[in-house]
């Protein structure tokens, strides 16, 4: 159980909450993006063998894409961004209950305190490498301001969620200005042809 870890990103407004992003690590790793509490919009997996898959609920056939080979999960080194995107607030289900558990960390975002443009990144970082966590957070500047982050510091790999916002408003936020300021993750590359990714801040995903 030592390597079990869970991470949740939730949006809070008044007396209600919505689930945005979840990550669960056992002997395998799953990242899932939610618009509804019990319905995954996007999911990517990293299996113990190194095999990865990506799944988009918005795709016509709910296809699962086989990702590029990675090292076996226990041997993961360095860091990789698994997901980046923003959330259409009007389409969220506001019936999620934020829970504290022994091996779970929560990143709670207050809707009323957020700037007009914001997004969330989901990372995996080599276990025990606080220097890589610090480097990842530092690299958001000078383009973005880090609103908050959550880290499963005990796990290997570590799960890291970062909420950030552009320092200057993006009046015409293009893919290159928002999504290339940091190196793209593999899932972003995979999903780009489907029209689902990348989502611009405040954008509503295709359905």
C-alpha cells in the first residue's frame, strides 16, 4: 500500500463542488478528466509494463488509442505532463463531495477567486525528486501565475496537479501561446487530431 496515491482537483462555489480531474496510482496509473462526477470525458493510463492508452468519450466510437511505449511504471524517471486543459463551468455537475483520505490529496479551487482565464495541468514526477517538482513549478513563470498545486510526495511517481493562469489576458488565446509555453505532454499530441484537445481557457469542448 506504500505506493498507493490519489489526487483530486475540484472546483468549489458557495456550498457546492464539482470534480474536474482525478488521478489514481496503484501498480498502474490512471488520469481522468471529468465534466460529470461519474462520467469520464477523457482518460489516459500508464500501465505497469509501460503500455499506455488514451480514451475520449467524445470520439465517435469511444476509441482507445495506444500510446507510445514508456519505461515500466516502476522505472519512470524525470517528469511528464499527462494533461492540460480548462473547464466549461456551465457544463459541470455540481454534486461532488470533497473527501479527505489518508492517501489522497485535494486541490480545491474557489470559483469566485479565479481569474477569467485559468487551466489545470496534471503531471507525473519521478519519486523523491523534489528538485523536479520545484523546477516544474518555477517554469510557469514568466508566462503564467501558479494559483495552487497539490502533490502526492510519498508516491513513485509523484502525482502533481497545478492550477495556473496567464499573467497577461489572452484576448485571442491561440494553441501556440497557451499550450506551447511548456513542453506538450504525450496525451496532448495524441488527442490533437480528434478536435477534443487542446482546449483554450474558457472554451467548451466539441461534442
